[in-house]
C-alpha cells in the first residue's frame, strides 16, 4: 500500500513538473522617446541697446537631427547673427535652424544645443517661443514639450536714479507716448492689448452704463486722458485713450469701439474664415486677432483673399491696391454687422520680397531641402537598420522557441518513459508481494 502511495506522489510531482516547463512567456517592452525643449537666457532684465543670449536646451534625450523654429518679437529685438553655420536662416520674426549629425548618429547633441544672440530695441516684455522636430540617433522622432522664455527690456527707475537724471537735465524716453497696459472692468475686449495696436472692440448689454478703464503709460511722466467711458448710450460708443509724451512731441490715441445692445447676434462682426490662397497667415487666423502678416514672392502680383463672416447678413469690405509693390502692402478688411453700425477691422500686412531677397530666399529654401533630405536619408537608414535588427531578433526568437518546443517534446517522452518504468516497477513489486503471501 505504501508503494502505491509513493508512486502516486511521484506521478503527481512529474505531472506538476511537466506543467511548469510548458509555461514559457516572453515579453518585449518598447519605450517611447520623450523629452523637454526649453529656452534659457544669460540675463532676464536688460536695457535697450544691450545684447542677450538665448540658448536652446534639451532634457532627457540626445538628438542626432533636428529642425527647430525660434520665434521672437522683432519689434523689441534684433537678431545678431554671429553663428558660423550656414544652416541658420531668419524669416521675419522666426529663426529656422536645421542640423544633423554628419557622423551618422554617433555624435548626438544633448544639453544646450545652440545659442542665439539678440539686441534689445524697445522697452517692454518680449517672449521667445520654440518649436520643431527632433530625432534620436536611431531615427526615432522624439515626443517633445516646449517651454517659452520671457525677457524684460528696461529696468524700473528708482527714486535715486530719477533724481540723478533730473540733476543732469536728462529724460529717458521723453518722446514715448505708448501705453504699457490697457484693461477694462468688463471682459471681452478684442484683440488682446498690444501697445502697437490702436483699435479695439467690445460688445456689452444695455444694463451697462459705465466702463472703468485702467491705462498705464510706458513712461510714468506721460499724460493719459480717458474719455467716453461713462454714460454709455445704446448703439455705438467710442472710448478714447489719449497719451501725450512728456516732451509733448508725440501723441498716441487708442480707441475702444463699444457696442451697447441686447441683440448680440445683430452685432456680430467676427470673420469665420480669413485666408490667402497658397500662403499662411501669421499668426494663424483667430477671429479675436485683428492684425496679421504674410510674406510673398517677388513674382507675386496679386493674391486671392477669402474673408467670410460668421453672420451671413454681415457685410465685408476689402481695401487694397490692385497690384502688390515690393515691401509692405496693407490690406484692410472691414466687417459691418447686420445692425449697420457695429464694425471691426482686420488688417493684413503683405510683405513682397525684392529681387535680392527673393534670390536669397530661394537659395535658403534649396539649402534647407537638401539638409532635410539628408536628415530623411539618415532617418531612413536608421529605420532600415532598426528593422533589420528587429527581423534578426525575431528570427532568433523563433529559433529559440522552436528549440524550446523540441526540448519540451523530448522531456515529455522522457517523463512518459519514467512514468511507465515506475508503473512497471510498481506492478512487479505488487506481484512479488502477493507470491510471498
């Protein structure tokens, strides 16, 4: 009886062992390449005429090829091109930088990948933005997050500095008549305030009588006069913010066109579509933005403009020259609401390159295409190498699985043989025991 129990235990252990060796699993983890791209500066506050360095930095990854776009406020900053590389181009307020590792991905970049120098032109706060595409040494596109950088131009004058300036009879920006801030007690003013935009729009309901206006001049000594913001009447009202420079030589007038009505739909002056055929507006169209820029080639004589209002009953009037001239060309689009008196103006500055600029632009485009082609070839080669590597790994994996399967079959038959031997031994022992009895 004891022999039978022992054989049963052995058989159960063998079955368990057979079950365990058949549980074979393999897993492969694919890690997405992610990283951060951010801007740093050697100074956060500078004066007009002073230079600053903006560096592009990457974190958590290395890059073997990239195309980056650095946007800057060209009203407040001038790009100082000191870089010796010929793959850095400037297009208006955008710097385009194309780079790839000429060693085929063996010398990727990390940390601070490039530094650009700028010179301050005008007081205020300017923002630098970064965008682009980055690739690893294996040709994988990096999923990136981007972080902007703000710089203040012009330091706040202390009491001692002001006293010292007055003692020598000097005045800083004495002809400045620009606003630094413009805010209303009621939300909805469009576009967002910029000191070089002088026309704004707001629609309020009939229960609004007064609007509080906060207007601060860039020069504290400038005179600011606000009129038209009280006792608002039904229909169209105009709030005027008049800024006079300290030396009385300059004046700036900011207008806020306020429509007072309960019929908001009848006062709709928004455009639903604003586009130029074959060209992109900068910034991208948004009906709360009223000023745009676009650059066209030297051989462009006319452009096809599409301006469609949100309200089908609103009217659109476009004023422009019949033929584009070299340099700046202003296009004014006036939308009049169905009520007949609420209006909004959209402005597009079309810059037409001259022959010299056109030749340079075409050369830069050709150069960029060649560089992008080289990046594509590197990426293509890296992808093919990666694919070949994956195929080889799959072949080796299949061979290993086949080997393990054959081993399992052999082990299975060995176990069957052992079970049969044990069973035979058990039968012989039982017969021997019966004879003894």
